[in-house]
C-alpha cells in the first residue's frame, strides 16, 4: 500500500471513489504522455481539452495499464480496494490485504482497523462492506452481518472518549480494559468488570474520528484486549509502532455482531465511521444527530439546592423518626431545604407502593410536616416486585411482569433478593405502574421519585425483543411523572427529559469508582449526550471494604493545619488493585450482592474519611447538581463549615450554571466539558482528567488526590483570572497551585 499514490476519482455503482495506482504509472505521467502525443500529432485543441477534462477516465485507463490489463477479474478485485471519498475524508477496505480498514481526514490517517468473519477466520469477502454515507458528509458506513466483527486500533487513533460506562472511569479511556462480553448494561456492584449502566456504542478520538453503532442489534464488545482471531488476519498492533504510549500494541476496540436467537439472525449491525477536523468537531457532529427531547426538559430546580437522601446514612434501616430528625438537623445546621429522598425499605414489601406501617406509622402527616419545613419529598422506586408483595399477584393476574418460557412471571435476582420485573414494553403495564405511583402521590403527598435499576442485566433471556431498550422505556416511564425525577440507567434515552445519575460511588479517592471518577464520569456522560448529570452522593455510599477509611490519620499535621496525613500502607487503594478482583469479591459471594440487614452486609461500611469528604464537597460544588446523604455535621463543625463554603461558591455561580442548563436543554451541549472543548488541538487538553470547563470560559480544578495542599493546573491558551484575582497567560502549567482543604481553584477567561 505504501507505494500507491492517488490517481483521481471515478463513479463505481453510484459511489464516488478515489483510485490508487503504482507510483511508476501515476495519472500525471500517463496524461502527460497523451498530451505530448496529441501535440506531436497536431490534434485540434478542442480534442486536447476534452482529453484533459476527462482525467478520471484516463486514470482508470492508467490503472488498467499498471495492472497489465487483467480485465473484469481485476475490476472486481480493485473495487474492493478502492478509496472512497466524502469531501475531505476518505476510507478504504482491503480484503485482499488482511481485511485492513483505514480512514483519513485529508492526508492524516485517523482510524486503522480490520474486518473479519468469525466463521471462516478470514477477512470479510462480500461486496459493499464499506460505503460512503448518504446521510452525513465525511462519513462511511460499515455493515456487519451475524458472525462478522470489526476491530479498531486504539493506539493509531490518538486518545479515545465515550463508550459505555465502566467501573474504571478513565479519561481518556485508553487505559481501560474490558474483556469480550455482551454489549449490555449491568449493575457494576455485582460485577466490576462488566459494562455499566450508561450504555452507548459511541466513541470519538483526539484525531477527530468518531464511531457509532446506528441500530440496536445484539453485539459483543471488547476494549483494549487481544480480540480473538485478530492475529490471524495480520493486524497485530496496527499503527502502534509510532505511538506506543497510547496503549497496548494489541489494544483494539472490537465489536462482534452476535446472534441471540433465530429471529435476530438476519439484521446487520450498522456502524458509521466519520472523520472530522478535530475532537470538538467530532463531538458537535454526534450531538447534532441526537433526537430532540420529547416533552419538558429536566427540571432545573434540582440545581438550586442540594438533594438530601437517606440511603448512605440509614441504608435499609430508614424510619419515619429518622427521616424527620434528618430534616430537623439539615435546618438546624444552616443547610438549604430542598428535595428529601426516602430510599430503600420505606415500603411494606418490594414492589408495593404503601409505606411500611411499623416503620412509618403516619406517612401523610410526616410529609405534611416536611412540606411545612420547606422540603419536597421523593421516594425510591424499582421495577421489581418480590413474590410476597401484593403487587406481584396483581401484576401476574394482569400480565404486567416480563414472562419466562412457561408464561409465568420470570423471577430474576437483584441486589435485594428476587422479584418479577415490570414489562416496560407494554403500554398497559406502564399505565398500571404509573397509576399506582400517582395514587401514592395523591394519598400521601409525595412530590416525585428516584427510579433505580433498569439495566439489561435484569431482563430475562427471551422476554424482550431488544433487551437494551429497557433503560430507555424505564426512563420514559419515569419522565411521565415529572421532570424532577432521576434514573441511573440510559440507552438511547436522549429524547427523554430526565436527570441521569452517576452510578453508586465508592468512598475512595480512586478513578476506580471513587472521587476521581466523579469528574471523569460527568465528562463521559456529557460527550454521550447526557448533559443533565446528577452526581452521586458526596463522599460516596460508605459501602463496606471501600479500602480508604483505615488509611488516613485525622490528627493535626505538623504545620498545625489539621490536614490529614498519609499513613504508608502497601495494601491501600492503587491503580492496579481493582484489576485483581478485590472489588468483585467485596460485593458478595461469587461477585454478586450481599444484602442482609445487619452490619455484615456489603452495604454497611464505615464513613469516608474527613479529608475525602471535604474534597468531595468542593469537587462537586460546580457540577450540575449536588446530592448529600452522609451529613457533614457527623464529622465536626469544621467539616460542616467547609461544605457550606462549597455551597456558597455554587450559589455565586448559579446564574452561570442555569444559563448552561438552558443551553443544554436546547442543544445538548454539556454543562461540564473537557478542556479539549475549549482547545481541541492542544495535546495537553486532550489528556486532562482532573479538571473541567463550565461552558467555554471557566476552568475548574478541584483537588482529587489525598494528602496534598497544592496541585498542578494546566491553563490553555488565553488570559485567565484565578479565584484569588491573579492573572495567568496560557498555555502554561502552574506546577504548585495552593489549594488548602477548604478551597476550590477556579479560573475565568478574561474577555
């Protein structure tokens, strides 16, 4: 391939195609020979002009000459190796050269990959595997029939962003690794190696390339692992030689078109590859393809004051007296009164929407008192019903639960036992479910709901034609009860106006589902088209074995500041620990859940350290929303004062946040943006994972590491004013920017 040079374009079966030929017989040499011959023979100028205008035909002739006139057999083979052109982008699939795929923007290669057939262990041989997109410029469509696969080289395409959520929330995602598995959403507490609750087959790269799957057929996926069969195609580590720092030479994003049953055996997986000028242009393209929100956009009132949840503080032991005492303490400590969410085990049985009469003797009176104190009240909702619930029998009689092969409600495992799962694909079942929730609102005064679960993992095999659709349909049901609701699962849910919550965070510092992942998860969700990100609870969920509580000495440091000091501990949290399986084992037997009500449950761990909690308050301060459960005053007065300071920073920026929310509702532009959204060509901006932009003019750089009082800050090109009033000229690094425990570094771009 390296010896070929462009020869012009021709039309092949309605597609614009650029041909490449041997350098010895390029188009100019052939055209020049004919021009000289015509002049020598005295041909009329008009004929000479016609010849010059028909260089595409001459290029085709020249290509045949360079091939020695191989006739129709050559034509069919060369068509498979032709460069397809769409404006400034071009792509080629060479089935005779190991199934190699390449896409370029101008002369810059932005994607290398391979296509292969799992059955024959060889490149895909059929025609029109790669086509010029008719819908989008600079894009090419790839179709994968059942049993076919594509692998895209991670190393050759720069830095990668997007894709499904994962427990290891790296940004960029190059450092992550996911073994081959069904492309389906999962509860990551049950399996830390599985794909997470946000399931989107959309990726973009720092080179301006993007890849997305257009339809919902069954797929399997692997990331940054050696995909089976790939070495046999000859693609081993394509493109990695020049950029070994961007991941394993064997690292590929691989997608297989899988088949779950005979009914799915015909449809192809339709994938679109696009080449834009830079990563920001690639994201703009992706956002422009998303559907408009149907109905009201997410309620922006949730931004004005923190949400208060009972979960991390009380878990399943929540009671009416605890809820009212919690509300009283919020008021007495000077915190804003807003949403108060009553979480797990408020009901008489999972699936029933009546308060437990023992734990909540007078729920309507409780809600009335909370309203009078200035709170709105929401409760936690799941799509499951345990077998002894009244709703289980009623839903079974009406046919509203997903069914097993025997026609009876399929009973599936979830983190609190087993239960039937609502059939969200049935309009009648959804109306029944929503009607029961509206009755609860009318009888008790409940204002809204937190909708949990919704992942594909819980859908019984064969119960839905498209199991991944469960999350979108569950989100639509949730949104029908008000735009102030929240969900934690999403799949093609962009047309639903609802807040999407980050998955349950561990009370740790790490990017492995800890504090650092608070920022990277928000960045990823924004890239995927979910700008209304609801961060998980400040400090995490205080689950057992989070690995941080015993590693910090809260005594005053040597400088008398009271800043916690690090205690050396080789067994502490580090970037390699979660690859081994500690996290999966912590979640219960066999990597599952353990949900007993006593202190031995996975759910009942120690409080996060004071330092972690305070840093979390400030890191969350300028994200789209704030959610507390562990109360700051449970530590001491200083911790409570620090978190109130963080909320004051938020209050001062609320007009800016509200303006960004309005923009997000109209255009899906993220409120929380990566630094490359400001300067997509800056290679440092492409890698920053511990800072973010609010819009295009404010850079926020929270402290996300333990035991430090300063941090390095990178400022892109421009003139920046810090929260202390100092001016800095970018691009530059500030290597040790002072950041005491109760401080948030913020830089505003000068006009």
